């Protein structure tokens, strides 16, 4: 079975908490592709200066963009899939206990395409690992989103996809609040937004968020490390007028 990890945030680019080692040992980063997914900045993080991090979108509209990365190993059985899920969760939650794939605020879910004879058997085995539901992951551990498709509309060529879902805020934050979360601090947490843009992790709210940041003109906006992402956002705003 060919497995892929659907990444919608800092797991792709963060250089801390063992994430580079996880990417290097578990993932084939050279074969990563951008895919359409339903995501938004939906969770206020206590660890990032109360700024916002990525969640799956409640409406299921796949108008955002994430990154699907193949696992290096082909999976021979459900135990191998569980091992990939546990490694993913450890990368997401560095203090997670061995064998864990969930906490009160998030969990790993699996998505099967439904067009393979083996998918039903693997799915039945997977649902035995019950978790507390974190939408769009149900208590059966299955991720209830559409099968990811690449930007050109081609279905992702995987047999199973794993993703880490985190609990979003209710009600969902609006773009103005999201932008002001970053402009209201000066501890470097704004890198979450700009690194996502730089690496092609995008939400439908990105331009509205950017316009509010640009209006406020926080002091950190001129930092050279954000120049690439700022150029992308500025060009998109000009073409969006």
C-alpha cells in the first residue's frame, strides 16, 4: 500500500521538535505535491502567542491548498500504517506517549479511496483504533473529507492518506481577527502565515488576511525572510483587483 501524509501547516517547514528528522526518515519530500483541501486558520494557539494555526474547514469546501507527501516505506499491513500514524502524531505533538495518535485537542485520521479491493479490509482494521472525534475525523478514526486532488484536478495517487486534525474554535475566526492576532504580537509568530504561503499551503482567506496586515504595517513586515511570501501575496492582490 502506498501511503501519503497530508500536511496543512508547520509539519512541512518547522525546524524544531524533531520534525526535520521525521520528514527525513519517514517522508519522500522530493515527491511532495500540492493538493486541494478544505483548510482555514481556525485554531487560536496558546503556544504561538495566541495567534492562529491551521485546521480543516468545517464546510468541507476543498478550495484551500495543502501538501501531500508520500511515505518512504510501502505498507505491508495495518501495523505498518499504525506506525506511520504514530510517527506523524509524535511530530505533531512532541510530548505524545509512545503508541498514541490522539489527544483532547487533536488526532490522526485515515482516508481510504474506496476504489481498491484492499481498502475495505484496511479500513475495518483501522477503525478498531477508536479516538475522540476531532472534525473532520470521526470516532472511527476516519477522515471525512474528499479524496485529495492535485491542482490540475488529477486524483492523488495514493492508497491511503493520513492527516493530523486539530480542534477548531467555535465560532470560526474571521480574517480580520486572524490578521490582528499576528499584528498584535512581536515574538516572531507571524512566521506561521508567511512560511505557509512560501511553501504553498494556502487558504481562501489569505488575501483578506494579507490586506489587513498590510493596512496595519507591523514593524516585522519588513523582515527580509518574509520577502518571498510578501511578493506572492502582493502579486495576487494586484491580479485580484
